[in-house]
């Protein structure tokens, strides 16, 4: 039996996987301020592989869908952290325009880049972040306070580009950046959650544009590089569990939060590194 061009067994597998992953995504979005993309991307990659999405479009479809899913998750996570009074809104205001410009640039790159580019960016950033969190503690520093507006805007553009290519809400990158300049991990995580909306909305629209020429080989119910099946099934449980993660983040010690985030990133990094060399 086929539904929307997908065998019923594959559709059931897809639905169960995405609902369960949505719950984990929301929890980690609130806990780490990462928007959940670092979970969504590897999960969707495996799910789309099983249902036979062509390798040529699989990774950009995963990234675009991840950015779409991050939209409501990031809003919920940001509001939960804002209620705790830990968000530095002055940083978000400085980064707003540069980050969006970076996302637009990353979306243009996505239209022409081969699949391995997305994986390589994911592995490089995840590994650097994990090493900083697990082994350097507070010793890796670029300064004791945030840099001036010009350098901040340059960083914002870079964060936007890399986030668009990784399918993340920017929390992983901006948290790393803020801890390099002496910001406590709790504040870094809370503030980073605010970038999710700035990155995910233009990013999802950009991936719809990027995938438009590939509509003939994309799976049913896709709009460019965004799968509406993935988008719709992730949202309910991820929105429900995001505030739980945010509450847990504020109960953990600084070092426990760093170690947990570092281990999580290493697992994600290892998965994509294996797919690059296998």
C-alpha cells in the first residue's frame, strides 16, 4: 500500500522515528540552547536513507528540514530561557542582521555544494566545540569581554553561514564563541537560543529555493529541500519537551553542562565522520 508515493511500512517507520526524535530534540534544544539541529540532522539522515532518498539530495534535504523544524522549537526554548533572566539581548541585537546575511549566503552555497560539504562542516564544528568543552575548561580564551561591534558582526556572518550549512539554530557555534570571551556557559546557552529564529526562518526559505531545481528527484511532500512530513511530525513533541530541557539546564552545574554538551557533540561528530570515510 502506498501513501503519497511512499510504502506504508516506510511511512510508519518514518512517523515513529520522527515523533520519538522530536521529543529528544526538544529536550536537548532547551538543555543546550542548540535549537535541536545537531540531533535532527543525524536522525533525519538515517531515516531518509532507509526510505531511499537519493544520496545526491539526502543531506541538503536533511539540513533544510532541520532548519524548518527548528523554528517553533527555538521560539519555545528562547522564551523559556528568557523567563529565567539569563538572555543577553544586547548580543542578539548586534548579531541579528549579520547572522541573517550569513544564512542567506549559506543557502546560496547549499544550492551548488556537493553533499560531503555539509558533512565536513558538521564534523569540523562539532569536533572543535567538543574539544573545547571537554578538555579546555576555562583555559581557551580569546578575551575577558566580548569584542567590539565590527568583530561581533563578522562573527555573526560566519555563524550564519556555518549554521545554514549544518542545519542548526546557531546555538552550538554562538555558545562556543561566547565562552571564548568569558561568558558563563549558562548565559551562553540561554543567549544562543535566541539566534534560532533568526537563523531558521531565512534558512528554511533559502533551502526551499536551493532545492527547487531538484523537485523531480525529491521525495513526495517536499518543497525544495524541506520535507513537510519531517517538519510536521517533529514539531509537537519537540515543543512539548523544550521547556523541560531549559529547566534542567539551570539545575545542572557549569561543569556538568559542559561535559554533557561535549559528549553529545562527539557522538554526532563521529557519526558523520564515519559517513564521510565509509
